[in-house]
C-alpha cells in the first residue's frame, strides 16, 4: 500500500498495483489463460476483418450449389440449404455474436456498478432494496429470464442485447456490492472518510478504481454466458433474424438437415464452443492473476 497526496485531503493511502510487466509475466505462466487470450483475439479479429476474410456474401443464395459438402466448388466449409457459403456466414456471424455478448455485458455493468457501489457503501435502505430485488431475480434461471424478456420485447438484435443485459444484472450487482463493502473497511477508505472527503471522491477515486480487477473478471465470464444466451434465443427464433447471419440462427436452420448434412450444424456449434471456451479460459486466468494468494 502506498500514499498519494490529494489537494484538500492530505496524504491518503491507496492499494498499490503491480506493474504491467509483472502482470504479463504471471499471465504467461498460465498456458490455458494464454490460449484463451489467443482465442479471443482471433475471434475479435475475424469479426473486425470479416469483409476482407469472406470471399462470398453471407446472404446471397446460389441455388445451383445447395447443401454441397466441405471443399466442394470452391466452398471450403460447404453450403447451406439455400446455397449460401457456410464459411462466409460463420465469419459474418461472429459479428452479431460478439456484439450481443459484449454490449449485453457492458449494459449490465453500466447499471450494476453504480447500484452495487451505492448499496455496499451506504448500506441501509438502499442496500436492502437492491438486494431483495436481486434475490427475487436470482430465483429464476438466467436463460429463462432472457427468453421471457426477449419474447416480451420482440425478436431483434437490440432487444436481445437488452434482454441479456437485464438478465445479467443480479450477478453483477452482487459482485459490485461485495467489493464495495470490502473496500469500505480498508484503511485508505477510512482515512479518506476521516479527512472529510466527499462521497463522490470516495466512490469514484478510491472505491471504483480498486474494484476494477474483479469487475473485469466478472465481465470476462459474463460475455460467454451472453453468447450462449444469444445462440439460444436465435435458435428459438427470438434473436437475430434471418437473413442476418448469427451462429444461433445457423444452428436453427440446420436442425432439419442434421442426419444427411451434419456439417451445417457442426461448424457453428464448434464456433460457439471454442469462443465461449476461450472467454472462460481468459476469465479463469484473470481471476488467478488478480488473486493475491495466487501470486
């Protein structure tokens, strides 16, 4: 722990943070985490550079090339039931899948962090109301909430993001509240309180920066949950709507052809599996990295 001088407040202790070089050295000693990071970087790169990587349009049908197998007629992964290139749809499908996963998680964090910090720092009635509402929502499974909200809002990309973001709120609120409660008892926060620092200074200068690590870990494990939720909603017809490709609606359209043409279901299924696995491995690595007992 070190101290910093704040005008009008004197010297205030803060938690010391390890250098970036130290973080990277510890991170490299965890091969699964490095593998997860590599997988995430690859998926993000594919989504960003989709127009450069895809050789065919993901929505244009070629009825002369319906349900062709992999490595046939220039289609590396074959074609689907409408003759659309499977590889191109996988590449473009990564955009919608990652957009839902990342934006739904950011939405949940944007709401959960202020609520959790306020509940954990002020306690009292604010804490009681926030926790009782959270307990009620946690009584229902995550995917059940997401399906119910998506059915109410209607099928669209924006509504899927909204539904999954709301469904993720309870867990994120509890994490933010627990961290705020723990940090509130730390000496550097108590010193700031004693010196008469304003609440906004304590909340945003002392509490929030020191709870970023667990929040980053929470986000890294929330994104794959949102990706799976997006795939489920698209599979049920409540997510991204055709002809826009997403891995979920690719699985939905492939279910009729599983017996004779399984590849059109295997490839999007493998993409979902590898992407969620990469995010989970990265999340485990970040958790170990920021856990003092693992250093």
